[in-house]
C-alpha cells in the first residue's frame, strides 16, 4: 500500500518520469498523490484524489533534476491535500515520502512540537522531515541527518528524501519494499518495478536496514554503519507492454484474459506428460511430515485449496490466516514446512508469519509471483508462479496460477495414483480456460442479477475455496454484499438470509457423492425461492434446478476449480462494470498490503 517513485539524472524530464511512475504505482494507493523536485530550491505539489488531479495541478515552474513522488493509501489521517505526501520540514528545505507506519510518531511529534516545530498534517510521516531538519541545523550532512532521523523511528517503513541543498535521493527500508532501477546516466527508485520499467529493466533490491544514495549517473548501497555493499544487479523478465492495458477497458479484464498464458508459463518445463511426473528444482529434496500454509485474502483461498490437495496425497496439511498465525502460531516439529503464499512477496502479515516460522527453526517456502521480493529472498526456498505483473487490485490470474502451483507442490511431495491424469488435465487447462473465455455467458448472468440485495456462493471440497474467492471478488469490486460458504453449512445459519433477492451461485462439477449433496443444497435454496446460478460441467443434473447455468469444460476434479473460478471472476467484473465501479482501484483497498 502506497507507492514511492524517485528519479535522478533525467534533467528536465524528471517530472514526466515521476508522473508516469505514479501512474504505474496507482494500484498501490490512490487516495492522494504528490511530487517534490529539487534544483537549489524545493518545489512541492500534491493533491487529494487520483493521479489525474495531480497532473492537472502541476505547473511549468515545477522542475529540477532530482525528484521523488508518492501515491497514498491512507493509514494516519484521511485523504486530503495536507495529508498527501511528500511532507516537508518547517523551512521547506527537505521533502520525504514514506510507506508504512511510524509506531512511535506520537511521542516524536510531541517532542518536536515542544521544541517549536509546527505540523500541517495528521500523518505519522511528517515527523521525519522535522527530525532531519534538526540534524541539519546541528551541522550534519544530508546523509548523516537522514540516517540519524531513521534511527529514531520504530515501525515499518520505506523512505525516500530529497533536500534543496543536495543533488541526491536518499532512501532506506524496513519491512516495506524498495527497489533501485539502474540506467547508464540515471537512477530510479520505486516501491515496485512497473514504476520505472519503461526506462530500465536493471534492478537492485534493497534489504531491510540498507541505505541507498542515488545521484546522476551513480548509485551506492550501504549498511546501517555506512559501509558500502557490493549489490548485484538483476534483470526483470517482464516487459513494459505487460503492464499496459493493451486495449482492454480495465487491467482486471486484461488479466482475466491473460490466464491461459499465465498458466502455460507456470507449467512450462515443470511437468512431464509422458510419465505424469513433476520436476521443480526449488522443491527437490523436500520431505516434510506436515505442511502449514500461511496467507491472506485471495492467497488464503489458494492456501485452503493447497492444504486439501496435500491432505488427499497423505500429507498432514493446514491453512492459516497469516495475521493470526503470526501471533498464535500452530505447533511445529523439526520436519514441518511452512509455505507462505503471497502474490507480491511483500504482504506484511505473511512475512511476519514466515519470520515466526524461521524463529522456530522450520523450513520455509515462498510461493510468490515476484522474483526478488522479500518473501523470495528470506525464505529457504521459493516456488515462483510466473503469472507476470498483475496491476488490478483484485487478484485474478495470480489465484489461478497459485492453484496450479499448489498442484506442483503436491506432486513434488507425494506420489498419487492419478498423477498422469492430473498432469494431463493441467496440460489441457490453458486451452480450456481460453475456450471458457471465448464462450462465457457471465455477462448475461451479471445483467440479470446486478440489482440483487446480496449474493451467496457455495461449494464443497475443492470448490469451497472457489466459493470464498467468488464472493471476495464480487464484494471487492462491486461493493455488494457477498458471502461464500461450504455448501453443507447453509442450513446451519446462512439459510436464514436466503430470499428471492439473493441469488446463490452453486459450484458443482463431476457426478459423485459431493455433486449429489450439492444438488440437495440447491434444492434447499430453491425451496426458499432464491434464484440459483449453477457453475457446472453438466455431469450432474444440477442444471435442472438452476435459473441460470455457467458451463465449464469437464476435467479432473483437482483442476475444475480453476475453470469455475474464471466464470465467477467474469460475473464479478460485469456486475461491477454495470454499477460503474472503479474496478481496478476499488475503494479502501490496495494491491500490496505492507502494513499489519
């Protein structure tokens, strides 16, 4: 949440780089935005609202060869011009942008106010430029003043600062991501790679406690004591086109349609169709006695799926909400594996859970989309889902790729009698998703039920996580009430809420015992006059009792959830579009939640 951008070395193009970088980071926060540029003086412009308001507000006098920018997701203080970043000191000579939370800001603010400092905002961030100001007044250099201010902070942060008397950007991080972009004659800084991917694909990932100094044509990284570090430069595999809308109305719709390609990339080189075997180098040698998944939001639904997959393979497995696990961890033994599922690799709660596992000396695995992310670097192993950049706040293609990656993990950890059938189904999955995307009637279903009071999603077994995910997608982007349940739980309370104004989406594939029980659940809600939308492959007779049917191709039971989920993604998208919602940037939400 929140996005930082910095640029030095682009001379009179600095402002354009900052504004385009903020557009590339807007999925991280869009309550307000601002920029600060230095050229012997400090110029600041910031506005409440989306980036367009800032773009309209900047004047021709806002220039300079060194600059930082920020797009905000509010934590301390409501969205306003005053609370927007960058924040400055009393004299307007230092500007700071910040992601995270300064936990001791109230004490620092009171202390500074007692010494005569005046504050213009409600934010925790504003104490930082005032701390720097005091150090500068005592004769410290800009870098020494920055380091001294950082030493006073408690909490999580990614920070960048500029001064009217310096041609450098100073930055550091603790529990919040920052990456340096390296070019021949310029240097960039951002919370995430898409901010500067148009300008360079060469990056340096900062670790907690490291400090970066960016100047025109040069950059250095040092530790907390000022010792220079020999940091390696990585190349980003994504290209700039992957972070553009490519003609789609919304990033989310583009990313839904990118799922066939994302799934192929997740599987490429990892499965052998002839033998039904899976080979993933990072999973070699793993032989845990039990597996604990930790995750949040959509990734937690993938974790529920992963835990069931492993249990069916004979491995004791559980899924935990990372925010709960971090403070009340489950018992472990020497052979426990803790798997953190996190799209960004920067989710604060998931990182805390993984660090708790590290403290307890158990092996950790990051299942993530981002090479070089904190989770990937800190865990003992990493399994990359290879979905490519996902800009829409509501996860779509990354959930499908996480589900497929859970199948790879299960196959690597245990033999199963149907391994060949699973691999064949995974091979066919990208083509089946494309077939579904080309023929889906989800838009018609959305048109029919867009004015409903609420929505319920039910499923059994592997479709329980899909029901939860379908409800989450709808509520995230349409702001309509939606809930997901294991279908058997309907009669234990939720059935009291079912009316003719609450359509029930029932996910039913195959023709076995679970399908038979699902048909019984559908009859229960039908008897209460609730409309039913069946997401089905036609193997059962659930369609006879449904008011609408969303078809999915027949496939292996482990793979069917991906297909069902795509239909529910499309329903959520079209409901939100009908209602005129901000689909890519839903209110109050941010893509990467980097504070606990």
